[in-house]
C-alpha cells in the first residue's frame, strides 16, 4: 500500500494539483471536522466504486489512517486500483502537523 504524508498532501493542495481526496469516516465524524474531499463512508465503498477515479491520484483518509488503509487494500485487491494513497496518520496527523484548528477526537 502506498502512503502519502500530510505535508505531501498539503503541498498538493497548495499547488492546485488534480487529485481526488476521499474521506471514509462515518457521517458524525465528518460533521465534526474534515479537511475536504468526497465523503464515502467505509461501509459503503463497495457500493460506490464508480465514484472513485482510476485516472488520477486518489488520497484516502480517516481519523488515524487505519480504516483508510483497509479501504485502499480492499480496492487494490478486489477492484484493480493502482492509483490509491493512504493518508499516513489521517486527520489526526493533519491536525497535529498542518492545521491546529482542526478538532481532534
């Protein structure tokens, strides 16, 4: 599984790079805080394969990187994705290293 750091993600955002960002956390987590991107709850990923790009880099995130890592592994193993990156440390790393206004939970 490929990973991307929060610093690398911030650089992509700042440079306006064309990539897809996907938040796989639950609705209540997303409503509490987020860093943007499409919202596809982990449990429903298999039903929304068509919403995930195969043509550009896709960064998947959750709270700590564990669930998003599972999603990346699932999509690579079962649906042939080769363009996926797990956000190392998830939104907690983002809050700790990039934006301290992001609420931790």
